[in-house]
C-alpha cells in the first residue's frame, strides 16, 4: 500500500471479531495496509494472527470505562470499526467518544431493537408489518386476536435464532412457552438486554437484501441481491443470487425505501446490510443491520460488481471518500448456497472434493465447523456449517455451476441424542 493510500499509517480499533466464519473479512481488512490494528475483544482468539495487539474487554456492552481503557492503552485511534452484529452499539459509542465518523449510538439502538425499528418506520410513514412486543412468559393480551400467520422473534436477536412462523393461536402459545425454555440454552441470549419478543405480521413476498454505503447522510452505493425462500417455519437461509432477478424499477424502489429507513433511523455513516421483502404493495423493510453483511455478502459484492465492502466501510470509518460507484452491469453472475445439515447429530464428514477447490468458477467455499462437532437443526438449534459461492457468465450458468460444485461438498451427520450437549461440543 503506497503512502498516498488513505489507510497507510492509520491505527484502526476493531471491536469484536465474530466467529471464525468471518476470517475472509478479517483477511480483507489486513490487506488494506493499515498501520496498526488493535482489537478490543473479551478473549484472544482465532484472529490473533491478523491483529497487532489486543485490548481485553467486553466488546458488546457500552461503558464509559471502556473508552477510558482504550484511551489509556492506545490513545485516540484513527478509526473505530466493527463487522460483528453484537459489537455495533459499543462501536457507535466509542466512535462518538473519540470524535470519529460512525453511527450515532441512538441510531444503533433504534435499529437493534426490532420493536423500536418498526415504530420508527410507522412514525415516518414507511412500510412496516404490524407488530406487538411482549414478555413470552406473561403475554399481556388476547393472542387469538392476532392476524395469523405471524412471525415470533427475539426483540434483540440476530440472524434466524429463535425466529419462527406460527399459523394459529394454539401454535403461538406453544411457541412462546418453548421460546422461554430455549432461552436458557441459547448462548446469544446472554447478549440481549431483555428477553422480550416481537410478534409481527407475516409478510409474503420475494426476500431480498440491499447492501448500502452511506456517508455524511448521502447514499454512495447500493446493490440488491435475492434470497431463495427460507426454510419455514424457522427461516433458515438456503441460497442467494446476485444480481437480483427483480426488474430495475423494483430494485430502485427497494433501494429508495432502504435509504429512507436509514435516514429515519438517523444513520449518517456506515455500511449497512438491509433485509426486505418485495410484495404486491411494494418494498417492506424487515431489518436494518448496521454493519457489513455476513456469510457470502462480501464475496457477492466483490464478485458481481468489483466492490470491496471492507475497504469502503473502513474508508467511511476513517472519513475518507467512498470510491464505489453504482452498479451498471455485473462482472459476473453469482449463486450461493448455505450448507445446512439435514439432521441434528455429530458431523462425521465435512469436506470438499479436490476438484471443487480447483474449479475456476468457485468464488468462495467457507467451512467453519469440523468433523466431530455436534450440530443442531431446528427445532433443536440453528446450526449451519458453511456456504459456497459459484459464478457464471449469466444466471443460468451460475445456477449450473453451483449445482455442479454443491455435489462435491459433503456434509454427513451421524444422528445421536443431543439433549445433554451444547452446540459446537465435541463428543464425549
């Protein structure tokens, strides 16, 4: 990286590391040629080879003492950055404490609370499913009056963890009881400020993602990708494609809605992974994740449009101009598939055949679990073990390449009782 680079000599404070599945994002961060990367995390972990030093502290909960600890260790960093969902709020507070570009903490709090997020949309005349917040152990109203089907999700959750579609009042009562019990064994629940749930109207339509770059309130880049219908009732992700197959007018409407939602939330600076559905009544927001998208998102944007979201997100964090431009035509068409085990049990085999790894149309293969790991699929858990991305000159060729490569990836599970084990444990 030459001395004229906006990254040369800069000291970046990274908040949280996420799991090992984020290794490719970490590698992209290191490739920028930053002067120094200090990581604030609760433990030294898999990312040790990618950072220069560590500050051991809770990467999820804001505290004035955290800013003082950082200041005492490294002074004032040039940028405060995260790609981890549970570190977004602390990152926003630290960016403000050090007067660096970033999310306003208030915006982060509004987006992280699904009930507040819905109310912000409604207050600004933006589309939003009808929704209700409650304590699952003490429902405060007549559940039979809800407009079924509905979706139940943790107010502060991420991904598809403990998310479920229910179709009638009896099923909802059972789901709420099971939800309250499941919280005791769900590791992510320890990161949530409360155990409430949001019940919201089920929205039928095409599921899409919009990845955006916003700087000083202006939309600098946005691209739409499609998701295959998830596995219901648990909303496990299956597959995706980029570019979107929706017509340009629909994509433009989705991007416009996403940007309007971000303005309503108060998002001025950031890389955002926005989830929505395209319906008969237009774009309906589902969630605004105020950080770089997970899984194949980085590979999707780079492979289809040549846009490095890590580079652009760090530019925003440094206050350097975003250089990504609006996509006109794709470089390639990409197709992805999640590697979802077909049953709960112990992974007996997780590997790709050598020809898969050597295939010129393989864009990415991430396998972040290992043989011997215990995995749970719904209703016992929400584990997946990786993802694969393939490319083609057009959508049909991308579909064919993915199908071909997918056959060379083996996810074999021995079904055994799991009631006494925790997700990710090795067999005793």
